[in-house]
């Protein structure tokens, strides 16, 4: 088929070669007009116009700015360059203007999709709207334009080459270029003057980058609306022009986005909630006179069909349609036209409306399936936010934020472009995280110099140096006496007394003496004045300037130094000091010594004995039910190994200040009571009652690490195994490894200067930690040594790992809280106290069965039988409180009685108390806990076709997982169930064991312990 249009002495026609299309400019003898002749005709027939004011016709300001930047760049460089233009500001016309104004004879435009390829081809062959803007006269020859869409047959390759050599503009995709024959590719590379990459953020992808490499000697221009990728990969090529989103919005090219976040954790209800909200918004817009269209986005063709059939097809008055690649081209075209004409108000699709979409009335996006992250989703809806000539309202985004980890996604979005703060109108007071909401604290800052700094995105290492304010006189403006005010951004919050300064620093490079080469950086200072305590806190990158800022802003101050600083360690439970530096008295030759590891104890003794001054120390512990790290220096600095926002830092400084001013705190007592490690040569006295591998191993759900029985060629993942029953035999520490109810026995040996492991019983066991790494289990235990806890007669606990020990002294004077002990009449419940597990047959006389049916709260959303090797606990229950956004996890550790009748046997407590203590590792690993439960349920179903769920199901667990990720607060409670223990017959040694376990749970995570015993 050939369509011929005659225009004076030349004619334009379109030819096809397979699915490739060529728009040709021919002379009156039906011969190609050469590309050089065509481009030469543009010289006197192009007039540049710029629309700077309303009513003026011409290029938009960002288009003209980009065009000017390209010209400036090519004046001095031929290197690849990137132009950033937000969606809706006219990248296509900028490309066409570049081609015609610079008279580029041969251009290659590379786009990511077939839809955009066809759209750009249609625009390129007539230079888009440039003729309508009267920038190109009728005497200008239109470019010969080729759309390369399919690889030709062998016999048609020469014809394709002829088309390429005679084209001014070629439009294609990276995938098609990768299929091009080497012969044609060679000619193409030699012919092309400029390569345009549209949607250039794809360039980090291998397919795109390999194509770019072919044309690296050509001029390259890269156009994109989103130069920052979610995977962190950078687009290679200097950004020569960046017209940001906020400018586009202010200029009216880009409208605000109304964001309607939905929080529905049940995926089965999510689609209906999104659809109902979207339809209401569509109908409201129509009632207000807006000719808007709703797009429902799915991630697969199957999903799109299901959404259409089950939900959107019922809204017949809006004439809904579904569009995806599996629908015939003719039907797709018809449905697309129905959308463009406004006859269909609802369209369900996959990615048909991605890059290159140009339907201004598409204003409502119902995102049922997000892209890989929320930033991409919001960039997608950005295409809906473009303004048009017709009366249009704001774009609207509706999606379920409960499905994904919104917090990380929103952080990622703001790292890419802080303008989203201004562009997103969030229509929910509490449905989205604080990163999106306007925080009163940050709004209280008055900004100077650089207006575009977003304080909520600044994160600092948590540390402070502290000064006393000895005068009420403060002059915040005197910061200008210290910092260069022409290079400093100042952000002042008088209400909260927080002052931030960011100074740009210019310095010489260390690798050259050339005077005009500099490197640039920033110094950062944040000051918080705690008025109530009259304490000044500063966090800075330059201590010297920080000191001068304090001197200038505050009339009279005194640095807080020395022993007072170590008060910040108060109320840190189980403080384990990792390093301690001591400054010696000036009489000796050695002025400073550092202690670490097993040497800490001697350092503490020396410090307490006042033989030296504490210089600095760093340690770990627990506070307010959380793990913390903290360091102190006698020079006046306190720090933590955290990175946090300024609001958090301010509150942390207030808590540190309260401790510093508390004269009742003795730093010597803090050091005396801290935990230290010591090298040992023999195992400690007492009963070993708890054994576990390092936490990262215990909580891992990875399938890559496995135990391997070489004799049977069988693999078992770590989480199907469990360490049990530590005991001392012949000066060796024996322990058992259970895998699916099979026992392997190992022993640890401690010698004078080392330690080792041997396998005592069972087939030789190996560990596979990677595809190429297989080691004996004994060697693996050497490098990942178990932690074993011994309880002593006075209630103290000694923890050994490798050949090091840590002693946790018992708390003096603590009485057992009898409220924690609950008496159960197990006989009345029909329980055999020597029968622990209910098994797959659900034995009604077992302790576990009675626990599930008589102790566990039956209103729980989940009740889970987790009994078996690798268990979290014998029973796990989960209860959700939607109102308070809290989730309680309750562990029940059951143990059978050692005797037929309940009594006062302390050995009935050792193992079950050890299990209770061991299970606190899940407090910091809730997501991994849920994943473990999901895995164990699937494994049980596969092996026995019987569920572990007594209540709830996998869908409930997945819903809880989303709630946790969205920010629901979690709380862990632990119970031990031992009907062999008689509450009325408890001995002192039994009480010590319970107190020790209770203290362990409270001191670490503030976990409540309950004990279910016999009468």
C-alpha cells in the first residue's frame, strides 16, 4: 500500500517494509531528496519563537532553555549531555526544535516502547506542532522519517539500508537496534550525526547501555523527566539543563497531585476499596464539569482482565474498557479512540499508558498494582498532572499504601526530588507516614539563603557536645561573625530553640597546585538550647567553628566535661563496655591506654581505683525496651551509632541533659556494674540451661545455609534445626543438635589458650553456607560459636561464647512477684503432665492442647501450633488492635513434667526458662518471625496436609506482616507452661531460676513473663 500526497514540486509519501514505515520527501521525478538538501531547506525557513507571557505563541520557556543549553554545550563539548524536563513540558518538541534549528542532517531517536515509537514517528515526520506555532514555513522540506519496528527479511536488507541512508530522522527502540545486522549497524553508526535518547533514565539498563556504547563517538543527547533511578544507578552524562517539577508547577505546565492513600491490609478487600474511592472521585469531577477519565492500573494482563470483569465492568454508565497487548490491534485502536473522544470514562490497563502518554483528560489513576516502588508510581501519575488547553482539574492518585513498605518508598521518593513535598496534596490526616505529612517542628524554621533545603530529609549522626549557659543573653544573628553569610544557609526555629547552619566550603584540591581547580563541600552545624536546663547542645562537622558559634551566640558558657559526661550511661541495662580508654597521670611515660575485649575488666578496676582518668568509652546495652549503643568522651562528647533526623536528635539531647544534671548518679558504680568479658580456661560452675547460635543465624530464613548429611545426600535448612540440652560431661560441654527429631551430639572443649568442637554422636554432619563452601559442622561452630548460659546457686548467670565469659550478677533483694505465677488445675483439664505435644493428631490430654484451648486468649486473631525442631515457641498467638495500631505477639513455651506428680524439681524449670530467654531474639525480628511461621505452615501442609493454624490462616499472617511494615507497634509477651512445678512447693533455687529469667526479659526488652504452674 502506498499513500501519495502531492505538494507543489515535491511530494510526501509513506511506504512500508514489513511493519517498518517510511515517510519520504520525493522530488517531482519520484526520487529521494537527499537528507542534506532537506536539512539545508530549514536554514531560512525556521523562526524561533518563545512564549514568555500568556497569549504568546512559541516554544515554552523550559523548551527554549533546554535548546539554549544544548547549543551552549555543543559550543565547548561533544560529550554526552542530559536534559531534564518534567513530563508535560514538551520533550518531543524540544527534540524537533534541536533538529531543525541546528540543521541536523541525520538523527536517531531511541525510545523505550512501541507506543512511544509510533507517537514520536507521527510527530517527527511533520515536526510536531512547530508548523502550527509558525516556526517552520511551508517552504521547509519535511524530514524523511523512518520508524524501524521489525527486522526485515534477508532479501529486503538492502532496501532497508537505502531507507536508512536517505532518512533525516530514524525512530526505534534499543531492542530493535540489538537485532540489526552488523552491516546495517555499521552504516547507521557512520551516518548518524546526533543520537537522542528519550526517557533516558533507562540507560542504566544493560540493553540501553550497550546501544549507547555503539554510538559513543557520536553526539548524544539524553532526555528524561526522572534522572534519579530507584536502583541507585546513575545516568552517565552531564546534566546541562534541569527544569524541576516545582518550576513546572508554578509555570502551569504541571498541576498538583491529589493523593488519596488507602490503608487496607486485607488484599482481598483492597481492590474494591481502591475502585470505590476512584469512582466517587471520577463522578465528583464530572459533576463539577471536568471531562476526566479514570485509569485503573494492573501489573499483568490476567489481573487487568480480572479487575475489569469483577469490578469495573459493572459501571456500565461510564462505558469501561480494558486495554492490553493481548487484545487485537484493531480492537485496541477502537478502544483507545473511545478514550480519546471521552466516550469511555474508565480504562483498565497494564502498561499501555506509560511513557509517552498524551491524553490530557486522563486525570484519575487507580493503582491496584504499584510499580517496584512508590516513587515510580508517583512519577507515573506525574504524566497525568500535565495541564491542557481544556478546563482540567488536579490529577488524582488512589492506591493502597498498606500493601508495601511505604516508609522506605517515601524516603526514596524524597531523596530523588524534594519538590514532591509541594506537589503532593495528601488527603488523609493519618493514613501516610510522617515523611509525607507537614511536621510542625520543621515548619517552625525560618529559612535564609538556599530556600530549597528540606530539613525533614536531613539525617545526622546522633552526637552532642554540651555547654552550660551562664547568662540569659542570646544573639542568634551573631552566627554571621563565624560563618560566611554569602555561602551559608541558616534555618532558625526560635520556638524550639533549634538553629541549623549549612556553610558551603571551597578548598584547593590536594592533587594539583593549579589555582583555578577547587573542591566544594559543606560544613553542618545544629544547635539546640534546652531553656529549662540551661544546656546548649551542638552537633557539628567542624569543632573549631562550633566552639566559636557557641561563644558568639551565647554571652557566657562553660563546657560540660569530665566525669559528668559518663552519667549519660545511667539506666542502661546490661551495659557491655566494648572499649575503654584511660588517660594516665603525667608521671609515667605512657599517657594513654586503650582496653578492649577481655582486657576491659582490668581497665575498669584501674579506673575505679583512681589510678587514671577515663578518657573515652563505648558500649552496648538496653534502654526503654530497645537495644542501644553509646559512647562518651571526657572532653564532653556523647554519641550513638545511629543516624536520625533533627527532631529525634533534639529529644535525645533533652534526655542526655537530664542525666548530666543528676548529681545522684555515680559513674564509678555504673562501671562496676557493667558487663565485661573474661578469658576462661574451664567451664563455669552451675547448670547450663540455655544454648543458641548467634542471633543472625537463629532468625535467618535463608535457604542457602543448610546442614548436610553426606552419607544420605540430604540437606536441611538451619531453621529446621535446634540446639538443646547443654550439659557438662568429663570437663566437656556436650549439646545436642536436633534436625526433624534426629539427634546429633557435639561437644565444646576449652584448653589453656583456645577452644574447639568435636562431634560425639550421629553421622558426620556438614554445613553448606554457599554453593562452593562445604565445611564440617564442628568447623562451622568454631567460627559461629553457640552461646551457652549457666545459672549459679546465687542466681547469677554466666554466659560463655568461644573461650570468653560474661557474668550477669543476680539482683540483690529482689523478691519473686507471685502475680506472675498462675495456678492451673491440670487434672480437671484431663492433662497428662508428662505429655507435652499435641502432635498432628491433637492429643487432648497433652499440655500443649490444654494451653491452646484453656490458656491462650481465644479472641486472638492467630493461634499457631509451632511445636517441633526449630520452633519459635510451642504456641504463638497474635492479637491486633486496629484502634491503637498495636499488635501483641504471645509465646507459650510448654514443657512436660519430670515426675508423675507436680513437685519442687528445679530441673523442671531449666529447659523451659532457657527457651523463654532464647525467644526474645524475635523481638527485633518480627518480619522474620512471620516469615518463619509462613514457612513452617507450608512445610507442615506439604508433609502432613494438616495446618498449624488453630485460628487464622496465611492471609491473616500476610496482613499482619503489612501492618508491621506500615508502622504498627509490636509487643512481645512470653509465658512458660510447666504443670510439673507446684506453685505452693517452690524452693529458693527454683525462685532464683524464675527471677533470673524474668530479669533477663525485663532488662532487655521490657517483656512480661507469665508462668502457668500447678497448684
